[in-house]
């Protein structure tokens, strides 16, 4: 095991990036070049990975490393992501996606991909995981980890992101157009053109803007209408993009700069920092507004964390989870793909309403959770009962052991 260390340096006068005194943490990952960085949404952790397969997670409160892992890869990307509820931590290493529980840092699940993992992200309510590899974009339900959708991407996946309400999924390959799907139907509803090869993608929280970064241009689009809202002529590649909480600021990682734009002031450049190598990873802390950068003029194997106090970035806890779903019991099996439930119109269940079959599982901590089994849609309903069709394959288990839920 290689020796990992945290170097804490106080730098005064980082005027090239943010005016006034600033505290910068430099987190040393290990051998190789740092390629990815992520804050947990609850503000407890920051994680970084290198292209040699080194992964470290630090607890921010005391700068202590709480999880260290070495994956057997050479010269590859290692995308990382925390779930919105900070319960899970996902890592793409080689041709596998590894899911760890942040409660004890034990492996929860492992998913085999069709090639080296290029991107990974959780949905806002932590009920979906999306991954990208050289052939496909794939979506998995959480915590069942079953595949819910896949889309062909023969040129690989260069960016993925969810809208803050979880209704839309945007993805881009190394080509000129990005695509937007509606959730949960996964019907493609928009195609967004950058006009050049897309290298990066990010979705702004609350505002639901999509940012696309290319080899010389960056554009903003409205996620719901597809209308182009802004164009930035970069004249240099944009390798990474990230928005601050509520979407006022957008940080772009270029081939030799990190630039922060104020979107409330028509995209005015709010800060800039020169770096000596391409910036492949960026993340804003939702808890403090700090900006973490992978790709630094200090060292290529470290994460640089900059204080953004001067920008007055609004910080707040993540939005609350969705309301408790309506729950029904299964009272009959009509045929292998149809069931009858003890909930009807008086409970708000109407034709076309979508839900899912679930099982209640109890973890080692004694807490009960809903595990999604299959999606359903209501075919008909009277005052007290409804008939639902199971989407996908028929299920060969005893239905009375499970329930049906309809998200509010």
C-alpha cells in the first residue's frame, strides 16, 4: 500500500483566482495524475481518483482519509459520484462500477460494463444510477441495481446529468449532439446541437439549464424547451463543467484555465485561474461553496480546493426527498403481467398513473427500506381498487409478498 498524505497549505493572496485571503487544501491522491473529484452533498466527504487507479475519500471535518482503494488499471479514467442522499459512493474503474456504502465503506454492489467506465452519476433522489462506457449509456434502479434502460453510444459517453427534479436525463457522446430523455418513460424528447464534438456536459440545479462544452465553444440550453440561451466562444477545449448550488455560477475546466462565470450577470467572467494541464474534474461543495479542481499548476497528482467566499455563493442543504409514496397491497393476480391492488380513484389512482412493485427489506442497522422490483402502470380503476400492468417481463413470484407504491 502506498503512503497517502494530506498536505494542508494556507495561501494568502490568490488574487489570480479569488481576490483576498483564501484557504486552499491540496489533497494528494497518490501515484499517477488526478482525473476526478467529488464532494458528498451532505458536506462530510470529498473524494478523488487518479488515472493509475488510486482512490481516496477524506472526511472534511478533520481532513482524515476514511477510505483508500487501489484499482488495477493503467492510464484510465476513474469517474466517481456520491448519491444525492450521500448514502452511496460510486466508482467506475476498468470495466466495472463499484458501489460502496458511506456508512461503513463496504462494497454494496458491483456492475459489469461493456468496456472502460467513462461517466457515472446518481439521480437527484438517489433512485437511479446512470453510467457511460464506450458502447452504451445505461440506467440502473437503486437499490435493486437492475438495468432499467440503455441507449447506444458507439462513440462513448462524454457527459451525463439529471435535472434537479429528476424528470429529465441528459447525455452526450463525442459527437455534435446531446440528447435528453424523459423519466420514467425514457422517451427521447430533445436533441441539442453544439456544432462540434462535445467534450463535457453539466445540468444546472433548479434552473434546469444544460451546458455543453466542446473544442472551442460552450453553449447553454433550456432543458425543457431545448432553446439555446447563451454561447461562449472559448477558443480552447472545455474538458469539464459544473454548476454551483442553485445554478448561479458555472465553472469550466479548460486546457490551461479554470474559469467561473456568473450567469445572473449574463455570463460575466467572475474568476479565472491558470493551470498547467487540462482540467478533467471540477466540483462545487453544496455545503460551503468551495471549488475543487483536478488539474493544477501545483501538482498533477493533487486536488486543489479554493475558497470562493468573495463570490457569495448561496449554500443550502439539498432539497428534501419526495413525499412518502402512496402504498397499496396486491389482492389478486389476473395474468402473469396484470395485478389487482386495494387502492382506487378515491386514493388518487387514475388510469395511466405509474408506480412500482416493491419489497420491504431490513438492513443490518434495523432500518427498513423499499426495494423496487418492477414498474407498473394503472390500466383501470374504480373507487376502491385498480388493475395494473407490469412493465417488462412477467414475474414468477408470490405477489402477495410485495406491495405497490405510487410516487406523489
